[in-house]
């Protein structure tokens, strides 16, 4: 995506980051939260449970979600199966 980084100058990746309206965060700290979500949304404690993440949608929607815990082999089989449930 070299074309996306050219415009805007400033910090590397900032122009790309601002165009992505969804953030999925795990294992974050205060500085990372402020950079990716902003100060306007209070930061919940980072979960220690495997696969538990915060899903932030620009505009203020914040939800804790659980992601699938696949092994490498299971991930490959799922991706190649062509089915989703």
C-alpha cells in the first residue's frame, strides 16, 4: 500500500490508521489506546483471558468480543472448506 502512505506526511502510518474505522485491540496499554482509539473513549482493563479483545467502531461503539482459538491446522481447514457458520 505505498500509495496510502505517500499522502499526508506526518507520522508513518497515521494517514492509513485514520481511514480504518474499526479497531480490534488486545494486550494494549494506555499510550496504545490513546493513539488508536483516542481520549474520548475510556479504556477498559485489558483482559487476560485468551482470545478476548475489545472491538471499537469509530463513533464510540465499544464491545468486548471473543475470537476463535484455532490451531494452525484448524485455521487452514476452515479457510479451505468454503463454509462459514
